[in-house]
């Protein structure tokens, strides 16, 4: 009896100790250390972590960290043009993070625990001749508006009588695409990327299919606040002083596209250059989720989408549009 009891006690101690093995890493960069290139599978990792580890990191402003509320629109647009001519994206990424144990076919679970926004932000619109934005007509000149967060970082005075609540989230979170592919950072896809989904704030969880060993997770495009659609192509573009995320490798979650979870909803997502096709894709993903997780028939799932799922335009930026479906948890038992 004694050896058996000793074995059981030892096993219990080992299992109890396992959570403490997870580490918390601090990873803070300067604007010179940000990655400003395309999304690829061969970017050298900036940090290697274990499955279950947490990382506390920062982000810098867009455009290699150079975007500033002190700029004019013309100065910003000239900077953007120069970067594109150099083959660079305007997203200044923190990362990549190599997650040990993540393999193609797995899913990377990213738990977004905490965000500390910066002190200022910028929003802007583009002139008609660029064809950029959800309404590229009626605006002959560009416009850049500096924004300052309140001292407690909970609100933004936008204009006399207009105050915006701060709801920080990362507009762009990505893993590496499939080997041999290269994608602009502004385009979302199966690798996540520039989703601009305002639901992905603290307390939410993002699930991304893994395409290469280590996943190679990167983050950029900090937003202080944004409406669904991001119709002018810009949110309150800012930087984050701190972001805290936990990374977990899932071997039991078959996904083709990113999805997310909040305390109240499951969120399916789809992206396409044609907004109608993005909508169809989001409906398909909702049906697949309901068939897989809730054991509904395909016809039941499609009907339930019409009765209970809210489909929203995530963003209409230049490139693929996004639609996400909000599946309420409260309707399930």
C-alpha cells in the first residue's frame, strides 16, 4: 500500500506544481526594434516562450513608430508613401513570439488579459483621389486629428460636447502564414492579421490556426477606440504601454479561420474583398461552429443564425473586408 500511496502523492504534487512552471516574460521594444515588413513564415523570432507562458509587452505607433499627433496630414501621407515605396507595411509589430510545441494544424489560444493604453492617439481620413475608406467621395483634402486620452486613460475628449470612452484593443494580431506566402499586414486572413475587431479587448480570447512551427505570433496597430466598420480606415490609432497575454497551444480545436470568445459571446470571423462574400463566409463559419460545438443540424444552425446571431461589419479598410458573427452564450442551456 505504501509504495502505491507514495506514487499517488508524488503524482498529485507534480500535477499541482505544473501551473507554477508557466513563466511571465517582459518584452519591451523601442520603435527601432519593431518589425515593419510583410507577414511571412521566415521572420526570426524575437522571443521564445513555452506553451502556457504569459508575455507582458508594449507596442509602438504605426509607420515605424513615427506617426505622431504633431504631424499634419500631408506629413503623415508622405511618410506612408515612402514606406510603401520601400516595400514596408505601416504596421510596427512587436514580435514574433515563438511558442514551443505549436505545430501546423494546432490552434494558438491567445488570452488577452490586460491593456494599458498610451497618452495620445491620431485619427485621419484620406482624400477622394486615394480611393481609400468606406466613403471615398466628398472629401477633397485629407484630414488628421490629434487625440489626447484623459489623465485616467478612460476617455477621449473628441470635440466640444463629444467624449469617447476608451475601449483598447489590438487591431492586428497575427501568426505566420503558410511557408512561401507573403501577405501585407493590412490584410486579414486565415492567419488573423488586421482584423480590426473591437471585441478583442481585455477579457477576450482569440483562437488562430497555426501554420508553421512555433506559430510566430506578432501584434501591432493599437486602438484606443473604434466603431464597427472603421469606415474612414482609421481608429484612434495609438500605442500601448503594456499588453498582457497568455499563450496556450490547443491540439483539440479544429479551425480553418480565426475565431474569438468573450464572457458573453463566441465570435466567428470571415474576410473577403467583396463584403457580400465576407458575410457568406461568416455565416458558414457560424454554421460550422454550431454543428461542431452544439450538435445542431446544418438546417437548425442556419435557422438559429437568423434568429439569434448578430452579424456585424468588422472593418472596410483597403484590402479584404471583415464580417464577424456574435453568437450569444446565454441561449445555450
